[in-house]
């Protein structure tokens, strides 16, 4: 008999389809925040008026704006932002931007509650994954200052308690997890995403596809995530193609946002993803490849690698993407091509001399060790990388 435990995330509210300024006004009343520190995307700060609009809504409650967070959320920038938020005595961290900004918001709250006094001090909060798959998760204090997220991409980290942060000294992206680190609230306003570059919107959409696919194909699926992942693929497959055809289609953009939300439901229940995510984390932290692009390149090849052990689950992926008679790896490749996104490691700037290092580092990512088909060592990862080259 099937059995399990589903744990609901700490997120209290997801507000979708409402203009962000209206949603934030209501949210401030709910959270009773008086000192709001904003983490904003640098490109949104420089190229749009959205940050000024947000400051207008916040009024005197805005006690600071940080807009210098690079991609992949490096430690040194996280520490700087946390220092500024602490100095401003912030009682709410509010993020505006994509996945790196969302991760930064979660990291800042962890730094504040755990008295982090240097970028190196984050070592005591980081999850450590050994090459044999053994995981060490340190215990530390839950965030004492809440975080709310206004999301502009589809990577879906805003629905998770997990944060990714890059140690640029080691050249590795690390995981930081506390069950209560999920953002308190998430605002999904499709009109805001008109400012998101097309490549970023569509590629993070494939990242959400990757979430749903690897959850459907997981070694420990959950009933609720099977349902939400299936619906996520239906919404994302339809929505991404519609946005590619007509970037101004707000209904399609909202479909994508809702699909991204549904794609990550399994994570809060402990559903384990596989090698596409595991290798993708390393491609980001070690080779600087944007998250969305890692999924575009790796997911079809990981599906093909795993097909011999989870073919029935992959048929569900094919059905959700609209053709139950075609292999899932081919359908994902076709979707990537239809969206005009890269499909090889060469196209995303990975040098051949980096492949052995990427394979070695991948063995220290926990999701390599939960891949449906057992990965025995770096040579198996290298096999998948060579196929994606």
C-alpha cells in the first residue's frame, strides 16, 4: 500500500492576476510591516520605472533598496545586502525580480537571523553533499524577518524554502535550507513580466518544465505533485508557445506563472528531482550558465539516460505535453526548439576543458544521487554531458 507524508510549505498567500501595486498595498496591511527593505533586479532598476513605482506604494515604509545582486546570488553580494538590511532594521524583505533575487531574499533573512558576520561565515549554514551522496544539513535559526516576493520569471524558487547561493571562491553553487525560509507571500502579476527579456522568460519557463518533469519521473512521487506536475506541463506547454507567438498575451503569461507555481509543489513534499537539476546547479555555479538554459540543454539528455528505468512515468510527461506516443525527450527538445532556445552546451558557452570539472562537482549535488537511474560516478555524468555537447 502506498504511504507517505505531505508537508505544506510555510508560504501563507499567493496573489495572482492582481496588479502588483494593489497586491503590495493589501499585503502590507496583512503583515503589518513598518520598515521594508527592497531587493530589486539591477536591470529593472536601471531600465524601468518599476522600482520607483514600488517605492511610491511603500512610501515612508521603504528603508532601503539594494539593486546590485549578480546572477547566481554570490555570497559577497548576499552579505552586503544583509548588512544593509540589518542596519536599516528591516522588518520585511521584499524582492522584485527573478530567481537570483528571490534566492537573495531568502538568504538575507537567514543571514539576519543567524548573525552571519562575513561571506565565509555562511559555511556554517550550507548543506554539504559528499561525493558518495551523504548529506549533512546543519541546524540553524529560522528567519525572524519575513520575506515577500514579486516574481518576474518562471524559475519558481519563490515557492520553495530552498535557496541557492554561489561560493565564488570554490566556484560552486550551494544549497541553504530551513523549512521556514519559504517567502511569506508571492505576488504574480503577468503585466510586470512584459519587462522580462524574452530569452529569460522562455528559458525559465523550461526550468519550470524541468521541475514538473523530474517530479513526475521521481523515485518518490507524491499524489499531489503528480497531479500538479501534470497540469503544470499542460499550462506551460500551451502558455510558452502562446507568449512566443504574441509577447503581449497576458492570459498566456499568467498560464505560465500558474504552471511554474504548480511545477514546484512536489519540492515542499520532499519529492526528489534528478540529474537535470543536479548537473544544472553545477553548470550555473561553476560555468555561469543561466538556470533556464541549463534545463534547455540537459533535460532531454537526462530523460534519454533515464528512459530504461522510468518509461511509464515518462509517458505521463508525453501525455501532458500533448503526444503520448512520442518519447518525452523528443517532445521537450521540440518545445525548446520552437521557443528558439539553445540546446547544446556549446551554445551556452561551456568549454570542453570544463566538462571533467563539472562532472566531478556534480557528484557533490544531492540531486545527482536521487536520479532515477543510479549515477555511479563522474564518468556517468560525463556521458550525459558529452551527449549534450
